[in-house]
């Protein structure tokens, strides 16, 4: 996999919830700025295996990640899915279809606790051309399912995926945003920018 620079980062307490979110570790290829910044822009997101064996939670995680990256980073996320079993192919060839340059793999852990959930993730960005890791991070936290700042967002995901996702939206969203916020931005050319506009997210 080559040599990676390892960076430890800790986010502070989430004041509104009184719960902690911690990005425990992250790493990025040292040649990212000269190689993958220009070459790994079109992604597929896969959550695998299903959290707690439930596809709807996996679908929620992949959808949150796709939409957040398309709205807050310069990636062009073309597909999102979730799969039941742990991956047997660490290069994710099945997701590396034509037009996809990298796969964001989310390896989840989810547990309902009281009025909220404990959530954790191991995330990796794998480039399709050779199966090498570009970026990775690990994070975990615990949040209540209710947060007034997230009412509309929760309604959005409940509408798309069903009432069953309701307790998981806020904890999952807060965890994934903290994790994905450590992803660097790729560099888009003019054609890429037009393509991103066409994604409509």
C-alpha cells in the first residue's frame, strides 16, 4: 500500500448534544496532491456490511455520504449502495465500473442506546485503477436521535427511506460529516465542473 502519513485528529464535544464525536485517526497518501487530486474524482459509495444486519441503515449511510460529498466537496459521486456481507475483494472491482475512479467504503458499527445511538465507522477511499488506498479514517461517537437543528434533514431521509431510519439519522449524519470532513478536495477542470452541476445535488 506504500507509506502513508498518519495524522491524529480529535474533534471537541458536540455542545448541543453533550455527546462526543472523535475522529480517532486519518491517513492520506503523501503523493495525493500530485496524483490522486487530479485522478480520483468520480466515486461510488458502498456501506458494507449492513449495520446491525439492516439494509435500511446501510442505505441511509451511503445516501448521506453521497449527498454530503456532492454538496460539500468537489467529488462527483455517481452511485451509492449497501451490501450485506463483509467485502471479500479489497479493491472493490464490482463497484469500479466504467466512469468510476474510486470507491468510498464505509465499514459501520451501529447500536441503539437509550434515546440515541452509538455509531462508529472505518472509512477508506480506494482508487480503481490499482486498488490502492488513497485516504482512510476511523471515527466514533454517541448522539441522541433528536436534535432541533436536524429536523428537516431527518424528515428528508425518512421520506426517502422510510420511518425505520428515523432513530439513526442524526447520529449517523453527525458521525459521517465529521469523518468525511477530513477528506481532501480533488481538483476539477472545466468539464468536470459542468458534470458536477449536472449531478444536481
